[in-house]
């Protein structure tokens, strides 16, 4: 029974997260427990726990009269989340350099670098390059965090990257300008290689600085997405984002402008 309840809770979390990110539930909209039970066809207890989990992730916030509201995010919220991720990933790189230096420890990171190089050498299959990069980039960041050997850091970082636009892969799929996108991937790979060099040599200070700088690629990609009006088309969860006080629904109509 406990196993079935856990399975139902995980299913409820996944489905509710999808409904929030795909715009079924709008920013500021109240999400009641009963409505979710009726919508998902899942019993009340797993739904209640799932709503609490999404509130913990930051996608929902508690309403004073009960239930939850879908959270709205400002541009500052996104940039703050990216900056916080950078600070934590900088710490991960620093700890990895201190605790897992040497060629043996970094062998898996080196193999991931080779896989990404092979992807970037392919100039024919553009879609495959982006899909493969997302997968390998996630492997890279997971392995670097494992080398840091810090459970508390893992938990803290998981909370930040639960927000879709704060993860390392948030803006990889902004492909309106293929030349720009390939440049971003090449730059990211160059930083990956520098990170591995610093970790392998045990240079903790350099590793930390590189980890912070690497996260800032997402901020640059966000700016490009905004400039090309692709943010609300290609970034999962972007319908939760309002810019300069404007409602996300208005911005999705193609009226996104930045200074």
C-alpha cells in the first residue's frame, strides 16, 4: 500500500508540474486540492502531498484562504536564481578540486568532454546536436556535483534548479539563430574543459570562479531569447515569467521588448 501511495504521489507531482509549465494553470491562478483530484483522477492524499512538493519547489505558493496559487516570476527572480546557481556550482567545482583532484577522479568528466566534442563536430544534424548537448551537459554537471562529495550542496542545488529556467539547460534550445546557438554551445564546452583542468589540478580558487562564470551563460542566453522574442516560444515554463510588470499572457503575443 505504501509503495502504491508513493507511486501515486510521484505521478501527481509530475502531472501537476507539467500542467503548470505548459500553461494549463495560469500565473496567479488558484489551484485547489479538489480541482486537482478531479483533473488527475488521483486520490486526495497524493495530490495534497504533490501540491506541497510543488510549493517547496517554488512553482506554487500557499493562498491565505487555502489551496495554492501558481507563482509569477519576474526577470529579477530569474537572474537571481541563475546567480544563486552559479554560486552553488562554483562551490561544487571548488569542493571537487579539493576532494577529487587527479586524472583518475576526473576520468568520467573527460569522457563526457569527448562526447560533447563529437556532437559539436557534427555540422549536419542540428537537432541531434542540441538534444545530445542537453543530455551530456546534464551528465557533466551531475558528475561534477558528485565529485564535490557534499550532500548538503546537492540538496541546495536541487532546490534552485527545480525552477525550469534556472537549470543548466534552461536556454540551450533557443535556436532562432543557429550561428549564435552553436557559438553558445562551443563557449560552454570551452568552459567545461577549463573546469575539468582546474579540478584535475586541484586549483580550487580557479575552479570556483569558473563554475560561477559558467552559470552566467544562462543569463546571456536569456537576454538573447528576449531580444529575439523567442522566450515564450521555446523555453519550458516561460509563461510564468512577466517582464517589467507585464502579464505573461500579454508577452506571449509577441510584444516582448527589452531596453
